[in-house]
């Protein structure tokens, strides 16, 4: 069958069972939009800014097991997309981005809306392609999807010049992909897995630390099974929340810069640390030298060999798909005859419970002024812990991560690696489209939300009943917190002046806006919002301006050097 | 430590910038980098000379392997190997310097591949040290122009880097 390049693109998306493409049209992609218009299988979501298209497609992928797809035009379309692509790259999210390019003959001529998209995106994609021959479109898109979702996932960009999308070629979608240069290891090495199990069973102070890799590999079930069998303490990183049920007693809370006292102390003083799909990020272990100073054996399971021994030296590396390796560990554990050191484990739990009794997450609530932690606690109650929660970046992100107890994977969507302000609302859009009947809330702040506020319009057009919980403290809260603690209280440009009336702003887009000033009204407002199943509700909580996120490990400090509360200062 | 990394990469446009971009983005050193297609035109072979601690070299090879276009990576300096570099050097060759320059070229087993009445172009191959020694041995004020190819390297004996 002979089709145009544009038709081939759409046929490929159909073959990949793509439900939604998030995008924004422009000159270089007109043929592709024309082909999109003439079919009904792949639906298009018109955003108001390309950055939001990438974020929404990214969230679609994060909240499901599928690949997110976005479509943007050349030049500014592509450059607007870059922040979104980098965000997905840093969190290893499977995505395919199709960008239009100026016609082949115009490439390099400084044509209108021309940029070197492949060059600009190279450092923030897993891979990218410039398709110069219409006959290569189908095989390239097949490769793009294959690369995006296998191995360590990531965004893949396919740049298609306008003339290529207009030319015709015989259409054939390959069934499989063979790439001699790309063969990610899936199965873990048997000998290494056995070694790991032996170490774990001998451990006196074991600790399990898991990250986004558990979510990406859909390994929450085998992880939970293994951790329960072993009876060991576990912590989930910011990217790994929901990998293990947060309400379970073996769960110690999140580790790291704003992690719990018990999680950080257990990480640091463990004698065997099992890291799964995590990467010893600077926000998780603090100063790597301080961390390495305490002797312990580290087992590290990861699909990406370059993640292993990158920041800390690993004793037992296991390269492989997390789910695969965990299932193998469970199988070996069931066959195992070696006795676990349960006495030592009981002593270790006693120590952990002592750390736990510090109750590091307590905060002083108030009848006068809304505390952000209280809003998140109520959000958790009102949604029964079942909602998809997206966040932007800053204090509100940390409070959401700390106080919303995620029991399931893929329910927590945030920009963990790049820390991109403005992801919150587009993430909620993508999650809501993927799960039309689910409760979706965006926890944000008055600064972050303004970075993609235009998407209120998209939400109206596509009737997305997301609930926006704006923790409004009239400050770039996290910046203000660092300035208060480390810059002598000189609040350089961290205030947010001349704010809009968010409730009215939401109303002007045709949504419902509610301003909440008093703690007593928080729960009622949340219940009201979630009872409106068809409406987007913008809750503008006026919160305590001086509240800080604790516990805190200052950047560059050791993991155990925690400030637990304002009283510690 | 100095390491010589050899790799096979799909011979596609942009392949070189993926490798050089990786080095600059992650702050790794490149002392020299050479690239050309192999007997199989779909594959290019690169030789990269770099320096770094063992940990850094381990990361470099892992990160190179992670590039989708890279087919194989070997640190050939880990075992017996041969390194060669080509240098073309244009020198002033007049009066008594003319005979002296010819003599030096002979000693280093170089060849004069272009001669005018006032200059020679000498072709010299060898490892880095040999080329450095040649430059050190002649009167540097006579050097008009130097071009060096960067190192190419290959493992000795049975050590073969092929698909």
C-alpha cells in the first residue's frame, strides 16, 4: 500500500495502539495533522504550549504502562518541547516525540522556523533520528517505540522534514526490531543473584532502598512479596513512592534531603543495603564521601550498568530488569535452606523503632492559619489514598511526598530528576485522560502553577475534572526556605507579588474556583471539590508563609546530619 | 591514567557528535579522537585517547556502551596493543639545514614526501613518544607547520575488535 509520509506516521501510531497524541500544529507538521484529521483511532489533545504537550504525554506514560506520544512543529515548537523532553529523560520515562522539520532542501539554510532539533535534543533524549527518506519512516518509528520502552526507558525523538511527510512510499510496519548496537540485558546474572541473597540472609542490619526503576519495571508486586518474606525495613525514594505500600509497618518513609529520620539513619547504619532501581542521587544520600565512610555491603539491581558504581562503590552489582531479578530472588528464597539471622533483625528493628519514636514528621497544627501538611493529610483522607497525585516543584512537592501515603505504584507523578516547575497541571491532564474515572489532584504552589497556567484552557476543552490544590504562601517557598536557613534571611526575589485571584482566574476559564483561608474550611473545600465529578476545581489554600519542610539535610552534608525541625536550628 | 579506548559505531550522521557530546557533557577528557569507516562501510571505528581514574574510565566505557549507535567498546590499553600516529611536518630546508633535516628524517625512519628548494614535508609514523622525540630532536625554529592524526590503536595477537 502506497501512502504519504504523514499517513505512514499516523498508521504507525495506530499500530502501536496509541490512544492520545498531545501536540500543537504548525507549518512543518501540516501534512501530519491533515492525516491525523482524517482518521479517528488516534485522538489528539491540543495543548496551549508545547511544553505542556510533552509533560502531558509524559504523565500519560507515568500513570500507565504505555509510551507517551507528542507531536510538535519545527523551530519554536521543538525548542518549547525541550524542557518537557529533558524532564522525561531525567526520570527515564518512555516517550516518542515527533517533530516537524523544514523541508530537506532548506535544512542548513537558516530557514523560517528552522533549528537543529536533533542537535539541540541530543543530550536529553535516549536517542533521536532525522528521517530523510520517506521509505524509512515506518522502520524509524518502530525503532523509536522499541528504544523508548526497553532497557532503561527514555524519550526518543523523530524529526521529520516537511517534504518527507508529503512524499509517498510503500507502507509496511515491521513486526520486530533488530539492532546490533542495542541489546539491553534483562535477565540478571544467576551467580550474582545468589550472592546477593546470601548477603541479605546473613545481614545483621539490612535495609532495602528502592527507586523509580521499581515503578518503571512494574515490579511493585514482587517487591512487596520479597520485602514481606524477608521482614526487612524498606524506604522508597521520591521517584519510587508507591513501589511499596506506604501504610505498611515495614515502610520507613522516604529517604534523603527531606526524608524521615528513621529512613536516613537506617540507610546510613545498615550493614547490607539492597538498592533496587535507584541511583544514589545527591538528594538521596547527600555527601557520597560521608555516606561511604560507614562500612556496609551494597547490592545494586539496575537495568542500566552505568548507574552502578557511579556515585558509590557497589559490592554486588546485578544488571537486569528489576522485575525479572526480584522474581528470581523470590524463587531462590523459596528454595533456600540457609537460615536468616532473625535475632539480629529483631535487634535492628528495635533500633529502628527507637529512631521512629522521634516522630520526625510531626508538625504544629494551627486553628488560625492553614498548615500545608494538614492540607495534604486531609487530601489523603478525602481521596481514600486512591488518587493520582501530581505535583510541581518546591515545598509543596515535598509535603505531598511526605504526607500523602501512596500504597500503589504510578499514583505519584512528579519531576524528580530535573525538578521542573510547571509540570503539575499538564501531568494531571495526562493522568486524567489515561484514567477518566479516577480522582486526579495537582498539588502545586502559586509560583509553579503560573508556569503553565494557560493549560486551564486545555482542561476546559477536554473536560478534565482535575482538582488543583494550590498551596499559596506568596513565596517561592523552597527558595525562601534556603534563603532563611543559609543566606541570612535575605529573600532575594523569592516573593510572589501581584498574584492573580486564582479562584476568579479559574472561573474566567469556565472552571470552579474556591479560596480557602481557614483551617476549619480545608476538609469541606476538598470534599466539595471531589464531589464535583465533572468539574475542574481550583482550590486556592492560603497557607502559612513561614512554614518550612523538615526534616532537612542541607545540600552537600551527610545523610545523618539532619535538621529535624525549626527547634533544631 | 592514560587509556586508549577503541569502539565500533554505526556509520551514521551525528554519530561523532554523540560521542564527543558525551565527553563534554560529563566533563571527561579527550586527548585525541580519530574516526573512519571500517572495511564494512556501515561501521566506523573510533580510537579515543583519554585520561582519568579507574572509576572515571569505567564510567566512560559504560556511558559509551549506553549510546544507542555504539556497537562495541574496548579499552585496548588494558592489555598488549599497538598505537600508531601519523605526522606530516613541513620544515624549512635551506643551506646546511637541508642536509641535516634529511639526516634526521632518515634516523626516525621518516620519508620526505614533498620538497621545494626551501622546504620539505616529512611523513613520520610511530607512537606518540616517537613523534614527540622527532620534534624535540630538530631545531624547532625550522618548523613551518605540523599536523598530527591522533592515535589509532589495535590489540596484539588474538585480541580482536570486530562484530
